């Protein structure tokens, strides 16, 4: 992963805008990992990505289901590993069933010990006081990193007041 790009979101709506923009650069089979403490907006971000993919079903937190697949023009596989304390390769295989043709978003990837594969994009959310969230975005491949930089520049231009 390259040096993360930083952005400050001041509302759930702004975080959702990021998700909408991210969906444009993601393809079926891609993996997105979303780290961050409780309540930082991981599911909010995932939901907005799903909406932008054209999924009409309500995307909820799959904390109890662990993995939830939503069908749509591009299916979404939403994994929340919060309650998983380590998962062996067989369990990972079950969780990732249906990932090949879907966009997979994983909350709490750090709870998984088995290898998830290479993420297209990594997102980290941190509480910044009130509704502020400090967002760090990173990609491994330079083309994706460039797209991320464009997304951040665009969000900054639209929300100039959001800068600290
Ligand atoms: N800037 C912001 N970005 C995202 N969410 C925000 C922001 N400001 C306030 N919120 C609120 O914070 C909450 C985030 O909840 P969400 O379920 O998305 O977090 P989460 O990281 O998935 O939590 P969990 O760790 O429990 O899965 C929502 O109620 C959302 O409206
Ligand atoms: Mg969540």
C-alpha cells in the first residue's frame, strides 16, 4: 500500500459521497477493506457503495450474519468480522463464497487471521470529535492510487469548509 491519502468527513452524508465515488473505480472481484473503531462509519460507507452499485435492497450491518450477499447489477458481498476471532482457511472459504463476481467489502479485516487476498482499496476511519471522521485511503496499484487522489481532490473542492 502506498502512503495513505487523508480526508476529513464532517457528516454521514459526506462519508456516503466518498462511497459513491469509490464505487466508480471498483470492479466485480475487487476487495475493499474498511478498518476503524466502533461507530466510525464503516457500514455507512459500505451502504453507499452498495447503493451506487445499483443495489436496491436495504444494506444493514451484518454483524450477526458475518457475511451478507446482495444481488444487483454488481453484487455486493458485505463481511463484518467483528465477532470473528481468527478464521481458518476453511471458514474464510465459506465467508468468501460468492466473492468472485461480487464486490467484497470487509469491516474489521484485522479480526481475520486467514489471508483475505489483496485489497483494491483500504480505508481507515477514525473518530475526530463529534461527527468528524478522519479518513485515510490507500491502494496498492498506482492507477488506483491516482484515482483515489482525484476522488479526494474532488471531495475537498466540493466541501472546502470541511478542512481542519
Ligand atoms: N462523518 C461521519 N461519517 C460516517 N458516519 C457518521 C459521521 N458522522 C456521524 N456519523 C454517524 O455515525 C454512525 C456510524 O455508524 P456505522 O454503523 O456506519 O459505523 P460502523 O463503523 O459500521 O460501526 P460498527 O463498528 O458498529 O460496525 C451513524 O449513525 C452515522 O450517522
Ligand atoms: Mg458496521
